[in-house]
C-alpha cells in the first residue's frame, strides 16, 4: 500500500504558518510566509521545520531576522518584530509532539517521502520497460 505522503510529503501542521500573510507587496498582493521564505532563497518547509525544533522564543527571533531581510513587503521594514511574534504563534508546538519533531527533522534533512517517491519512479520505469518488451515481441507476427 502506498504511503499517504508520496504526493504531498510536507507536514500539514506547517500549512497554517506557511500560508499566513506577512503583508502586502508594492503591487497590493498578499505575500505569505511561504512566498517570503522562497523569495529569500530558502526552502520554506525546511526553514519551518527548523523553526519548530528551535522552540517558540528562538523561532520568533529567527523569524524576525528573516522578515527583516525581506524587501518585498514595505510594512515589514518597520514592523517585522510584531509580525514575527504573531506568526510564531502559528507554528505547531514541537515540544509536545514527538512525531512532529520526527517529521520536522526529516523535512529539515530533505528526506520527506523519499522512499515512496523512489519506489514510485522505479515502478513507472518497470511498467514502461514491460510495455516496450511486450510491444516489440507482438509486432510482426
């Protein structure tokens, strides 16, 4: 049976945080945490996993540093501390959930769903090979 995280290997516990707004850009579009982290050249899920493992206070500090680097949202230039404080409340509590910590460390290591994805690719290659072999042996007879 296939693992449920093969198509979406990212922890759903991170979505509330990643899809939260950090403000509007100069064109009036809402910018999310996910977009902000990506614009900074970071992997949003890996960075969120790191924030979860840090704990709430350290995560707030780290998030504030990251938001201060963002130049796309004018409001962050002066108010990144408050935004970081509010957003850090949306992070899942990594202290109480051992399974969340395991997921967070797997995401931080870049390995979520890797085994399932490898097996899926190998199965597709095997099926294509079988179709090629059956197609060749049946043609010309």
